[in-house]
């Protein structure tokens, strides 16, 4: 092998090594096969049954429990009153659907239909003692999705040092489509007041609205409106 060929080979090998290193560097970080093998439960899990035990089950309530007997899910035509840190409180109105519980038996979310005038579809996932996110489809057609700030966890000695539910906390983000079809995404301040809102005007222009503490729109950005 002559010197020129050796140099060419060295350059090619170097380029290949750099390319491989770059590819490795740019690859997303992922667990190794060895790590995955340590947490594999089965490579052929059960995903179906040959035949259902029954074609139809009729019940007022079905509870799913874990290996410790703790109720982790309830499916019911009248869901039980919410349990927060071991204490059960009255529900504002009946909800038919499914409730999820944590390993201590506290409610952490659910979905269903609420028995209010006209009917309402609802879904929520909870902080330990307060709704965290919630969907609501109202009878008048108003649809809302809210994200709430986590409230402080306050314990009350007179309740056995249990968590206080319903501690006031602001909704920080709310997305809505009003009954008249107007869409909006609002960002709220610590006092639960909308201060920035993304919307579409009745004329069909995209707009960003800035609001003061009293809820008045003090400035609107709607570039397309000014081009007409």
C-alpha cells in the first residue's frame, strides 16, 4: 500500500468515526436493552380473552380493587361522594360515571355525566385535595377546559390532621368555546383574573386581548383587522 493510499484510508476512517460519533451524539437518549430487560414483565401479555364470561352485566355499581383491597376505580350510576384524605364529603350533584382513587383511597379524578338541568358531561383529574384540570360540556353548548394552580396542602387538627378540600386556588389557563361559537384561550393571574386572552373576533379576525384587573380589555392586537 503506497503512502497516498494509506493517507486516504486514514482520512476515510476518521470521517467514518466522526460521522458515527455525530450520529451517536444526535441520537435521542434512550434506555439500553439491558435496562429494559430488567423491567419486562412478559413478552407475551394477555391482550384478549377467548370469550366473555357474560354478554351483559347489569349493576348499580362496580368497584375495582388492588391487591390490598383498596378501591381504585368505581363505575356507578350514582358515584359515591368524594373521599379526600380519608374523609367523605357530600357531592354537589350526582354524577354517573367512573371515579379514580389513589393507593390511599382518595379521589383523584373521574368522568361522567352530571345530573343538572339539561345534563352536563364532565371530566376531572385532581390535585390531592382540589381539581387540577377539568373539562365541562354544558347544556347550552358552552365547552371549557381549565387548568388550576395547585393549592397549598393545609391540614386541620380538628379533622384529625386531614387535608382541607376545596382550598381556594386560581384557574391559570382556560380554553373555551362559548355557546355562540366564540373560541378563547385565557391566561389568568394569581387572583384568578383573565389578563391575556387569545380569541377570534365576531368579524373573524385573530386577536390578542390584554385585560386589566377589572376585566376590561385595555389593548387589542388584531393585525388583520387593520389591513382591511
